[in-house]
């Protein structure tokens, strides 16, 4: 009985305090991009404890994709608990942040020595190859974007799952089509 109670309490504590994240692979790449304020590749320059719940991370920007065009350095925050991200000085990351905050559920990628544009999709599991290849394609197009243009995303059956225009400021313009609904911006 004691062993069973210990197992149950352990499971409750693990699952009771774990993060519940949206699976980004179930969201269109363009919807994810449009719902993110800042997207960039950067090297962790400094990690500072702000308080018992918050860390600040200073990134040296290597590649500016969205929302950081005029910056060379950006400081973002993350939780110091389970739902935060762990960053160490010198690490290279692809970061998705909103209002200068990121966390485990933001879907960041540690890049090691590469840029995400060089990320070896062939090494990803079969489940994620299609999504990661689309993410690479659209982030490359977005980082080079100078004028407003239309973006279209297809699923594996060549059906449109997202469509709309992104402005030179790299933000969505007008109404966007996502799967079966129109989202107004």
C-alpha cells in the first residue's frame, strides 16, 4: 500500500506541475509565424536571474527574421521553473518570442553550430520533416522580405491551409485564411 501511494503521489507531482504545450506541428507554419512578435537566431551572451521565477537572457543576434530588424542585441525573459527554457552562455538558438518572452512552449530550436537555414532536415524524425522543411522555407523568405507579398502554405495533399499577405514590416496584412476560418488582423 505504501509503495502504491508513493507511486500515485509521484505521478501527481510530476503531471501536476508539468507544462501543457500546444504542439506546433499541428499548427500551420504561417499561422505560427504570424502569431509571433520576434523570430531570430542568436547566441546566448548572458543569463541573469531577475527574481525567483524569471530569468533574463541576452542574445547577440546572428540572423534577424522578424521583429528585431534594428537591433544587434535583444534581451528576453523566460520562466526559471519547469515551463521556462534553459539557456547557457555561448549556445546558438532559433527563438520565437512574444512581448520579449519565450518558454518551453514557444517551440525554440537549439542550433548548435548551424543556422536554421542549414538545419539538416534529413536528421529530423519522419513525423517532423515536412513541418521543419516548410518552417525553413518560410523563415528564409521572411528574413529576405523587402516588400509586401502573398504567402501560401500547402499541406501534404497540396491543399491550401494558410494564405495571405505579409508586409515589408514582416507582419500579416488584411485578412488571412487558416484552414477553415478567416482571421482578421
